[in-house]
C-alpha cells in the first residue's frame, strides 16, 4: 500500500486553551470516512481511560 500524499493535518489550540481543533484534508470521501471512524474510536478509548481514572481517584479502596 502506498502512503497517501494528499492528506494535510492542522491541529490548533485556542488562545484561552479551552478548544482543540483538528482539521484534516484528505484525498477522497472514503479516506475521510475511514479517518473519522479511526479517530472516533481513539477518542472513545481516551474517554474510557479518563472515566476509569476518575473512578479510581473517587474510590481508592475499591481498586
């Protein structure tokens, strides 16, 4: 599989550091859907880990 050459990524953080934006220009709608699904899974996993850490902090004797 050849490496895609038409993907452009831009990651920004707002001045007040409350907003993170990722903009990706891809070569096709199919690539966009594939990237979206992959990023969605990564974000879901990050949220799960964050929730687990919060629970462990709130219940130190139950871990």
